[in-house]
């Protein structure tokens, strides 16, 4: 098939080895590993570094780039940088990409700059599209529940996003099982293609198992994409021997600082790393594989600061099978 080569000739074999999973019962497939723009696409990251990350991702079958209105730093900057990358290098590949964004957290001052009102969500989507330089996003999420706004209003805003052609599908992020089920019923009545939930989930953080989200999503035929699958790098070999100078804790402690690495957590990480070694995997590979092993997670959403990290993440797909004994041991370690 003809591939435009003026600015960026992607790998012609990029779809040969990636696994693609349907988002619940929908027709949309997502790569088993997706690229998150949360940390490394703001104004503190060189553009050439960002370019190398998206090229490596797309060249290896990662077709899903996930953003939010407030990703930066500063808020909005990740979308601006993504828009530059899309315009310069991916103009001929838009229909091969899944671009998602979100609104819910504070984006601008005043009473209309956050939460779940119709005014905020639709205004934020328009702003996101302008920063991205796109006519539509593939998935538009409400970023977190807003108990002060009627659920019908928030879901109605998501319906308007789809009806206006500015989003193809909608998703919910950080919802629990019961609230998501109520929202799903409203969206079904409005004939809105709600297909996926985005929640934090990893070996050490089992919140979606306890609040009903994981099982309810599976029951309702909705997808689940997990952020922080490596607990911001703690579920890698980065911190086995302390805090490296170039690590996230040392370099960008906005969301993770040295107080997180307790003696208890360090022992858990070391024990998990030993199990991963017995499986012939790195700790990161095993952690991602564990999320995908039961078929209830559509995609793991991983960030990266180096291209090799993306390749390492994809390596998890080589073995997502776990014995009952291995699963039991992982549960025991995580519960300590």
C-alpha cells in the first residue's frame, strides 16, 4: 500500500506484531499497549524527544495517543505539542490513529473551568480540538465524577459531543462501578456510544477490583484502559537499588516523590522482581502482562521518556499467561 514519505515514512510492518483488543462490545480496537501524554509532552520536554517517542510508538503498532485538557506542564501544552506532531508528521495517517482527550479537572479560573457541567465540558472540548488542530477526537472522556452536577447533565454533554461530530465515542474516567452503571444506563437511553472506562490499576493498586468498576465494566460490555500500570515507574527495575538521579522521583516529583518509596514498598517491588525474573521477564513486562492476562483490560496506558521504554512495554505481550500459583503469589505480595 502506498505510504506518504515526504516527512515521515512509518514502518510498513507496524501492524504485524501488535495485539489489538476490542473496547468491550464495540467495534473499536485499541492496541494492547497505548501511549499516554500525561508526563512527557509538556513544555519541559524537548520537541525532538517527543518526536522520537511518537515515531517509536507508531512504528511498532501503537495507534492510540491519550491526552487530557490539563496535561502539561503547563495545562494544555501536551495537546498543543500533540497537535504540532500530528500536523507535521501524521497528516496522512489520521485515520490510523485513535486520539482521546478528557475534561473534568480544573483547566481555567472561575466556576465554569472544571467538574461536570454542560458548559465546561463542551467548551473544553472545543478548546482541546483547537489545540490539537483536529475536527474531532476519537474518544472524549469525562475525567472524574462530579457529585454536584446531575449525572443526566454530564452524560447529556457527552451525547452532544458525539451528536455534533466532535467525538466518535465517549468514555468515563475514575468512576466507580455503581456510578458508572448509572451513567451507562443514561448513555444507552441517549444512544451514545459509551465504550470504555479509564482507571488507575496495577499490581499494587487494586481499587477497581474493590469498587466494582472492573467487574461492572466487563458485565456491561465496556472496555477498560488502565493508567499508571507501572505505578509511575515503581513497578520497574528503576528503584530496586535506590533513587536514580534521572528518575521521575528525582527529576519531576509533581506526582511521585521520595516519600512513596517506603521500606515496605521496596520489599514488595524486590519480591515481585524476583518472580518476574523466574518468568524470564523484567518487572515492567510482568506488571503489564498481569494486567492483560484475564482479558478484562483492553489496553494498558503507559507513558515513556525514552523510546526504549516503549519497546520494553511492548515486550510484555510476548507472555501474558500466568499459572494459578504465580497469580496467588502476586496477590499475596501486593496485599502485604
